[in-house]
C-alpha cells in the first residue's frame, strides 16, 4: 500500500472514531432518563464504571456503580415516578481526549402536577467518561441545580474556559 | 485492490453509514416540532410511511400518513398554535438494525400561559423507523404522557431492556 | 491509485466532512447555554463572526460580535443568572450547503421561581452559520418567542418549506 493511501485511510479511521465516540456518549446520556424513569437499577449501574461516582451537589454523593443504581430507591425518586416524571437530558457539549471525555449539558426533571408538569429540577451536569473494553462508561457525574449559586456556574464554566 | 485494502474500505463505508443513519433519524425527529408548530400537514405526512401510524396512547391512533398529517387540524392542536407553543423533541436513544430502527426519547409541549409557558405535555416517544428509497420514514410512533402509569414506563423500558 | 479507489476515498472523505460539520454545529449551539449562564461575554462573542448579528425578534438586534457578547450585561439577563437559570438549546434541524449552514431549533429559558423553575422563554431559533478558517461561526441568529404570532411560525416554516 502506498504511503499516501495508508495515510488517507488512517486519517479517515481516526476521524470516524471521533464521531463514533461522540455518538456513543450521546447514546449513553440519552439512556439515563429512560433508565431513571423506569427505576432500572441495573441499567443505571451499568452506565458507570465499578468505582464511578454520582455527585448530586449539595445533596449526596453515590460512590460505586451499585450505589449509583440504588438511587432509584430514594423516596423522592419513587415519588416522582409514581406521580409521573421525565428525566430529560439536553444535547451536551462534548470534549474527547483519547480514552477520556467530558460531556456537559443541562437536564430537567418534569414532574406531573395535576393536569400539567412542573420543572422540579433544572440542573447542569458534568459527565466525566472513560473508554473501557465494553464502551464508554461514567467515571463521575456531577449534577448541580441551577440555583443561582456560584458553584452551579463553576460547573458550566469549565466548558467555556477549561482549566 | 488488495484484500486488506478492500476490507478496510468496506469497514469504513459500513461504519460511516451507521453514523449517517443516526444523523438522518435525528434530523427527521428534529423536523417534527417545526412541522407541528406551523401546522404543516403535508410535511408531517411526509415523515411517515404510507401506512404509518401515530398512536397518542390513551387518546387516539392515526392510521396512514394522511391521517397523521391531519392531526394538526385538531381543535386542541389549533388552540396550542394560536396561543403559542413549542413541540420539543429531546435527543433520542437510537438503535439501528439494518433497514429498521427504533428511536426513543422524551418530548414536551410548552404552551404559552400569560407571560410564561406551561408544560402541557411531558411524554415518552417510541419511533419505529424504516429505511425507504427516499430515506428514513416513521412506520409507527407511540407517544405516551408520563402520567405515572405502568404503560408509560413500559414504553421506556423497551430501551433499557429490549425484548 | 486506481480511479475507483480514488473515487471511493473521495466519497468517504466528503461524507465524513458532512458529519463532522453537523457535529461541530451541534457543539457550537450546545456551548451557547453554558456561556450565557456564566455570563462569559468573550466566549459568546467568539461564537459569532466579526459582523455577526443576534436578533431577539421584537426586542433588540445586537450587531457585531462584541455587541452580541455584551448582551450578558443586560439587567434581565443578570437577574436570570442571579436567580438561577438554564438556557437550554434543543437538538436542532441542520442543513449544510458547502460553507454555509442553517440550524433551526427550539430553546427554553428555565428560571428559578422559589422551589421550582418557570419557563420564562420558549423560543424558536434560526442560526445562519458560515465556515471560517477557525471553524463554524454564527453570521446571524434569530430568536423568536413562540407567542402565537405569525412571524414566530414564519421562522420555523423556513425549515419545513425552504424558500
């Protein structure tokens, strides 16, 4: 194979992989809501690495995939699901660096309130992801309510001005 | 052409097609809201196959693309549009299997209510899609309000634990 | 290199570029919210071309990237940020034509109101983008509240029935 042909193929393969990574990360994030709203504990756990964490800033930090999956047993979560709710993840901003990636995006919890739905949570999320032999997994997720605090903006600021 | 070169090209072409399929399905879903909010009957009909259906679970099932398009004539829909509304489709989870695909995602209808907008509908959607000579089309869409019912969760559960 | 090989490589490269363009445009749009919610004036300015405009239809038009960035100094915006808010951009519909592109999609501003968030703005957005040596930039963004007006629907109608 000629040098230039080899080089064109390698470039195509590298560029394609980056797009596949982006698609896989979007797919992972898009599967969180359906898993949460069906209390699919094992599915949620399976999105995280073994030692992965989920920090709901100011409320609790779940450490390890089993603990993250078990969050669906929370009384608050159970109440949401019984009333009717949607955990919606918006299209994220994604930065991939080899086998690590950071996705940042908003989420809302729409919870039924009579004939309508109320926005019970409006948050920013930072997803720290790692590539594993089984695909991308969450090493850490930080969820922060957009409550006007400096720390909520700090989470988002890392997107627009990485350290 | 050498065997290995042919094989690398075919792999690239196959992987690229999968990403193009994902992009086309996202584009189709992203065009539903603008079509609904402008009462573009023909455009909505054109997203479905000839015999495609749209089931608004618990309310009505529209059978055939013409019937699906005609839903914009509903009094409820017309009222939404006159008041001001956004039919917003969230980033979906997508599984492609050859010439068939399933996209699952949330949608909200934000309807104007004085100076603000109210979440009039918060739903889960299952889009069953088929590849046609003219591109991806909707064979069936199921829209279920997240109303706390077991059936609303059933629709989402198919994402996280396919039958 | 044989004719057919050259042609297959060129086709792959062209198709890949289109997907990369779509990803880059989604990334640009996904970075607007975090920039707005952190009052990152320079970051917002950097998304626009030097002479780019941002028209908040019926309210104001900001001309030139510096003026667009400075919108975060508005009293209304500052109040949103202090109270806690999310500027959320939904997955857009994207049409690319060489070095120009149009992305159309919904946005919401969720603003904190006591224990919940209120939908203070539900808008349609038309992003007119150009490819520059530094990547895609916004030449013009039109944001129109979905207020029931014909002009709000006009903005969306361009998606479903381009002129």
